[in-house]
């Protein structure tokens, strides 16, 4: 149960009982009433701004209204005390019995605790990674992959119907360059001396196996074919090889997609889908023939001082109109974006999320405008930008890759430190802030390493149960663990229950605001609270989880440990990491 939703309902019921009316006789607008944890935990368990946001409409001073509300709320059987603070905030402190009942519900729910229906089954298309199939994924792709995948897990847990999508950029000039780069490796495999890789081609050794595979399959036949036929074969084989490599890298990171959408499919059949999308925009009045003024500063590749087919994107929030068809009849890259977005919308998606690198910041306004134009304002498009990842080794920058020769690959990072540290640490900063990733820091066994600290808490939970069995506690099913929770009365134990009670609200808020980093922060705080309780038991035997001379209290405390273990396992699963039963 989300306790803040529970008290939101109770507070609004209290408002109804007070029979409060707006000065104009209309209904009160309760949309701005918030029920949340107080900023300072010493002020109570639940706080509300109800009196602050309703006083003006009622025609009463906020503090006077708050005092009346406080008197009514004090009658609630679960409320220990109510205080009016400042200009009219209301803080409630709840009775231990309320927390004990909440813990019983948590024990019964197991790892489904925190699961929400707030998404109401709404379909969401979440596109992430979408790296060009021109080589191995680098560590910059890694952050977007983790953010996108964890967000998909989070939103699914919160009740959304999420489709995970990867857009394969397998058309355009970079694919021609890739094919010509592979042809060099093909000739090399045939025994030719190719010398230094020319500037402008892809130099990485990862293309050597592709050239060797072509040599085994075709011998020298490719050299004897017309160039167009040869390039068609090489492109297809190379894209397949690159996508197989990318899929393997994603699998090592435990990242998965439901749909791999090929850009080439938009250009198939004389670009039928692109033409259809542009015709649709034309019928809606969003396309015209015209010239664009030269932009300030450096001219972009697609700017032409001639009449072009343009998307009237300034009418839907963009800062300039965008070319769709060049003067020579070729489609721009943005034209493919139009067709791709329309395809998503035609598939029944009214909510689309794009996880992109920070270098795509210039695409945000045009994509938001495109969503308004294609859907008539019905579709919601959100772009999440991920800032750069800077790699360090014991404080020293890491720049070069053994595999690519140009950048550090995602696979090299995962192979060196493991999947779990990579996934957790990629979420331990908000996506719009640069992230420093130190190979030494993320593998050290200390409180300063968040992933170790959280996973160590999981292992400690399991060690408590092993100790309980050694002490003679044989029946530790959930029904037994929930029987004596009234024995939990120490303030630090109740404080740990309060922290666990934040989880459902955290899940809903993180999903609605599309901020999976909130979960990583919460898990660290929960682990810290649990380690703190463990340490108190070390210092004070009366607070140990297992007291052989008080089996009922021991079972109650084991119930508390069980829920900590459940929430850690649930949260780590959403992040995409393991919840270990022991640390080696």
C-alpha cells in the first residue's frame, strides 16, 4: 500500500466532513493538495499543504484552516499527534500499530510489494540505444542502454504496457563508408596488402572477421561484380554482423529489446513509407515549398539556398522550419524521422520516449513539434538526454580501447568490472549530469561503492536467516513472520519500517517522472538504514535481530529483515542487477 495515497484519501475525507465550501459556492479544487513525507523526518511521518492551497478559495487564513483540520485529523485512530507548522503546514505522526500493520502487508506481498497500477496499462514505446551499426558500442551508449532498460523495467512494474524498441540506422552515407571499410578487410583476407586504413573509413579491427567471412563465402567473386551489386551484398552482411555484435554486447549488460526497427524498411519500395508520411503532413497543412534563411554560424549539411519541401515546424513549437526533401529530390534524414514517428503512432502508441545522447539536444524541439503535427496534439513525446560518461582508473583518465583503437567499448567495461556495477553506477547520477566512472572505485568493498553497499545489505539479510536456522528457528514462512509484529516497538525498527513504506510512492513517482536514478538513490538509503540497524545490534544485544530467549520478538524482527530483503531484490531487479545471498 502507498501510505501517502492512503492519507491523501483520509485528508480529503476530512475536508468533506468539515463541509468546506469555496467563496463562490463552487467545488474546491483539490488537485494541488499534496501528501508527502516531511522534509525533516523529525517533524512527523506525513505532511500536507492542504490548508495552504485551499485557504484563499475558502476565504480563511491558512493557519486557522490548518488548526481546524488538525483537530479533525487527530480523531483518526492511526494518528498519534498532529501539529500545525509555519504558515499552515500540517504534520502527522502515526502510531506504531499503523506501521506494524503496514509491515504485515509488506510481508504478505513479498517481491510484489511496491508494484503499482498507476500506469493503468497505457501503451508506451520506449526507444533506447539505437547505436549506428558501424562498430562496437562504446561506453557512452552504455549509459543510454542502462537508463532506457531500467526505465522500461520501472514503468512495467508501475503498470505501464512498455514496448522496448531499437532503431537501426542502417541507411545513409555512414553505411556506404562501412561497406567500403569492410571491402578493405575483404581484400586483406584475400592476401592483398592494404596498408594504412585511409582517413574517413572505419579503422577498427572488429571489421577483420567480417572481411574474412566474406572471403570464405565469395572468394574473389565480389571483386568481379558491378559496384552496386557488390556494395549491396557487403552492406547486408556487414549490418547483420554488426547487429549480432551489438546484440551480444547488450546481452552482456542484460539489456533487451522487443522490436528492432530497420531504417532501411522506410526507404523500401521507392521510400513508400516516407512519401506517405510527408503526404499525411501535407494534407494537415504542415508542408510547403520554400526557402530557409541561412542559420547563424556554421551552415548545416542539409541547408540549401534553393526552394525545398519544408515541414512547417515553427507552427508546432520548433525554432525553425525543417527540410524534408532536398532540391535534388533526395529525402533528408529528418524525413525518415517523420515516417518512423508516424509508424509508431499508427501502431497505436500515443506515448513515446526517446533516450538519446546529449549530442542530440538539437533534435528535441523538432521531434516534439513533429509529434504534435502527426498526432494532432494527441501524442506525448519525451526525449531523455544522457550526458557523457568519463572513465577513470584510480583517478587517472582512461581514453583508448584495445578493441576499437579509438574509444573504450561497452563490452570492455562490462568484462572488467561486471554487469551489476555498470548498471547500478550508470543510474547513480541523474541522466542529465555528467558521470565519472572509476574502475577501481566501483569494485572496492566499501560504503563509498554504492553497488557493493546495497548488495552487501542483501547478503546480510540472507545471513540473518542462516543464523536464525542455526539458532533453531525452523518455521520461517511468511505467515509465521507476520504473527508477532506488535513486538516491534524500538524507534529504530519503526524508522526502518517507515523507510520501507516509502517504496511504493518512490516507484510511482520515478515512473511518472521517468527518473530511474531515484531508485538507485533509494536503495542506497535503505541499505544504509539496514546496516545501521545491524550495527546497533552489534553494540546493544537487546537490538539484535535474533534473541533466542524471546522467539516472538525474533520472528517479528526476521519479518522486518524479510521485507528489507524483498525490497532490495525488487529494486535491484528493476535496475537490472542481482540481489546476492552472500558476498564472495
